[in-house]
């Protein structure tokens, strides 16, 4: 799994162009409208807590999508479960603008004091304040992306 997570936004039409491109340029070369890239390794812990222990991304789980994206940016998800995840192969994942709105709504209803509980997953509670901060930042990011009707690209490295 990757060491860091990087989230950026783009218009839905740009996401389609990037996804359909045969020249797979690094996503960081696109011009984001705003970005959130301070997740570091906390993305994996947040994924565990938000999905109640899912260790791998699930395209049909909205909270998994919030952290790990819904679909590979290039290609399809046919390799899921074959030991090749986008954080292993540095392939970005995306959420289209429709899914971003759904994610933003879902994150609003999370009871952070109940869900953000690192000790349930063998992580020291000393990190709870940092996980809470990262969750609040992620929720704000998706709220802003939703308001501006933007898509989200998640990259891992």
C-alpha cells in the first residue's frame, strides 16, 4: 500500500478526457481547482475506520470511495482482488462529480466520535486527534468539490 494519498479536483469533462486519454500523464500535471494532499499514511487508517474494517477498496462502498476512489482512472477494475491495487501500482482512482455529491452527503452524517476510533484497529489512541483532523479535512474537501460540481482524482504513492 502507498505511503501517501493525494487528492485533486477537476471538472467532469476534464475527468472524461483524462480517463479516455491514451497518453497517461501523471495526474499532478493537470491543473487542479483545489487540492488536498496532506493525508500521508492516514488515508489507510481512515479507510479502515470509515468502512468498518475493509482492508481493500470496494467500488460499491461510498465511504471506501471517499478515501480510495471508485474506479481506476485508466482501464477498468477487473484486476481488483488479484493482488494489484491502485496504491500498489500508482494508478490513480476517480470519483465522478455525481459520486462526489453522494460522498459529501454521506460524510456529513458520520458520527466522528464513534467512527474515528483507532484502537478498534490496533492503532494507538494517541493518533485519534490526527485522524479526526484528517477526517474533517477530507469531509471539507468533498463538500467543496460537491458545491462546485467537480470530480475527484485520488493518487497513491
